[in-house]
C-alpha cells in the first residue's frame, strides 16, 4: 500500500510515543489515560494526558494497528500538547481521513482513535468539574 508523505512522516517519527502513567504507579493528579479497541481485533489506541488548568501539558500515545492508525494518533498527541483541552478531536474523523489519505475501508480504525481520545478527554474534563 502507498502511504501519503504525511502518514509516513508521523508513522516513522513518533515523538509523542510512550506513556505518562506507569504500571504500579499511583495516578497523579492531572494525569489521565483512555483507550479503545483491541489488539486481537487489529487496532488498539491509548492516550495519556497530563492536564492542568484546562491545558494539556503533555500528551502521549501507544497504538497497535496499521501505519494510518499510528500516524493519526501521533499527530493528535502532538496537536494536543501545549494547548487547551478539548472534548473533541481537533478535526472531524472524515477530515483526518482526507488529511492522511486513509482509505475508506480503514475508517473504522480512525473511529477507534477518536474513541480513545474521547475516553481520556472525558476523564480529564469530568475531573475538573
């Protein structure tokens, strides 16, 4: 499969790859984790956020899936870091599909990325309320 330059760039260089919360560590205030999907089904995404005062101080991700899944998760973590926390993705899933030139048959994988983001964002927003 041919991947766009943007997809290749975010797949090959993933500075936001990793975790903020470690197994066995007590959850720190302002640290949140959300995930969606299943590795056994081919796609799984996890986001860790460090949030303070409604701003995302740091965002990290782990993902199991195709290069499109990994690239979009990487881009999303990069976009979120340093900015205000939003409940929604910075762009709708269909716009991300176009931006990363994701084939229509992989749209479900982007919905898993969205579900993982919505999961972590809801935790962070609910904790501030």
